């Protein structure tokens, strides 16, 4: 693979031979686009601008609760990707100007810091989701009580509470779909149940799962989850949206009040605000279709991953597949014959904890194939340890493919 030096890049860009592809977000979708363009040997300068100098994988984060996953196995740096010629900038994008093809960001390398901007020929938007609790009354004041498995810091604190509390009520909450990783709230409830059983204190706790949807997500395994909840004594309340948070209670739209000692609440998800401010979409980024991920108004602005407005669940497989479709479109517009092979379908595994309180979680397998109409669901309702191991293998393979190394 050709190593691209800064001088080489400068000359090529000055001569106008090299296109500039800017990718916002160095996560699953952003890195999948970068990798595909590198694999296709596109004659372009590929720049990824991303918030942190490392990436922390999502899918196995809930297993931090049961001590089955540790941070060192799911964190990756970008250095091996840089070695392949991709420019990585650590910075936070706060503004996009699609009419003038400019991206503004704050941060950058320590020596440059401050604010800066990038020009592009193609812009790929893959910033993932923002967790937005601003519509919940009391959120600002009691945000410190809001824990969940999504943010590495908050999952750490949630774990600490679940391992030390002596009694009380745990409230787990899922907002209206679509949100990132459909089964994560049920995984949270069942993994908390496992830890409390392991500690021998389960009978001193009530676990209540409040769901804003009419069933737990994803719907394909809602029946399996509700049977397991019934066995494990987890109370399920559906069609109840939390609209207010207090110091010790949450209030739903219909006025029901639920006391909590531990609150594992996922905020409603949306694309980061700079998307809406740039006129590129409201809650999600507007795209022409799942296969043509260009913005309806701009040929040179594409979206991929969880932030894209797709009619599918928001998970890693879909994020990856949308990224391949987006990369293929850039290649097509550049006249390249290279295409990544891709279709929309996924298989996933939802952790369901361990009914006996052993810190060896079981999982249920499910899938959806969007290549047939209506989409074809599949599942194995039998919880299995092998599925947890398969999910670990799947996640590690993704990280190795996109970040270029296995620890
Ligand atoms: C707890 C948890 C459990 C999950 N479980 C599963 C699962 O079991 N199965 C599954 O398939 N999927 C699961 N997922 C979902 C999966 O991780 C996501 O669908 C996938 O990561 C989406 O890819 P993405 O590229 O859109 O976003 P991400 O991978 O989140 O990448 C977005 C990147 O953009 C960066 N960024 C954001 N804003 C800016 C900005 N303004 N400027 C610069 N950079 C920015 C972020 O820092 C991040 O690095 C889970 C996720 C979480 C968090």
C-alpha cells in the first residue's frame, strides 16, 4: 500500500489531481468508508475528523456490569489506519457549510488546538448519535442520577452502584425507537438482575423496565424477553414515556410515578445538532434512499451509520452496510469500477444475563433480512452461552478489520 506523505499530498492537491474526502466520525461507519476507499485505491486525500484519539466499541459495553468485559479489550487507536495513508484529526465538528463545502471544528492536535476548518470535495457524515435528554423535565438538575450502559463513564458508575447497593428499586428505561442498539435496555435489566443474584441480594430489589414503545425492542425477540422477565421477576411497563425526572422518582406522560434508587435511563437519540443547523436533516440526516446515501440537496454530502435517516434499526451491521453503500456511491461518482459487496441484513445477539446469577451471560440470537419484502425476521429463542462468545468474536473481528490490529 502506498504511504502518502504530507508533501506528496500537498503537491497532488495543489495540482488539482486529488479529491478531498472528509469523513466526520471515526466510528464504525466512518472507518468503514475510509477502509473501502483505501481498498479501492481511490486517488483522494481521505481525512477523518473525530472527537477522541481512540474509539471505544459499543456492543459488549453492557458486559462491564458483570465484569465480563474490560475496557482494554474494546478500545482502539487510529495509528494503524494512519499508517495506511488516512489522515486522522482529533477534533469536534461544530458546523458544516454545505453550500461552500466547509467543515469547522474545534480541537485538533495539541500544537494547533483552537478552531480550524477543512474544505472538501466529498463529505461523509458519520457522527453516530447524540443522547438528548433536553425534552425531559428535571433532566438538567438530576442528570447526575441518569446512568446507562451507553457511556463508558456512566456504565462504570452504574456497575459500582449495582455491586454495592443493599436494597431498593432499579428503574431501566428505553425511549421511543429508533435508538442505538435496540436490545441494550433489556440487556441492562437482565445483567443487573444477574449481578444482584450473584451477590445474593436479588430479593431485596425491585427491577422495573419502563418502555416508551409498545413492546421491548427489537420486536422480534420481545416475546422471549417478556418470558425471561416473568421468570426473573422483572416488572415490564410498556407505552410509557418518561417526561420528568426528580431526585428519587420519574414521571411518565400519563402521570404514573415510579420511585427509583438506581436509574438506568437511555435518553432519546438524535443526530448531533450541527446537522440540523446546517439544514441537513432534523432528527436524523436526510438521505435519498438506503442505497443512495447522498443528501437530497447535495450530491457531495453523504451520510452513513446511526445518524443517517434509514428505515432500519440502528446497529453496527446496518451502520457498516450503509457505509459500504456510501463508499460505493463516492467510487461511482469518481468513475472507479471498484465496489464493496453489500446488502442490508443483520444477525445480532442480545445478552439475557444468567438466571442463576453466574457471571457467565447467555444470549439470544435474532436477525432481520431486508433483502426480502416484508423483511424476514429470524431468531433462536433458546438462550445460549455460545451466542455470547459468538458476539465477542464478531465484535473483535470488526475492530480488527476497521482499526487494523488485534491486541
Ligand atoms: C452500549 C452499546 C451497545 C451496543 N450493542 C450493539 C449490539 O449488540 N449489536 C450491534 O450491532 N450494535 C450495537 N451497538 C450499536 C453500534 O455500536 C452502533 O450502531 C455503531 O457504532 C454505529 O456506528 P456509527 O459509525 O454510526 O457511530 P459510532 O461508532 O458511534 O461512531 C461515531 C463517531 O463519531 C464521533 N463524533 C460524534 N460527534 C462528532 C463531532 N461533532 N465531531 C467529530 N466526531 C464526532 C464519535 O466520537 C464516534 O467516534 C451498541 C452501542 C452501544 C453504545
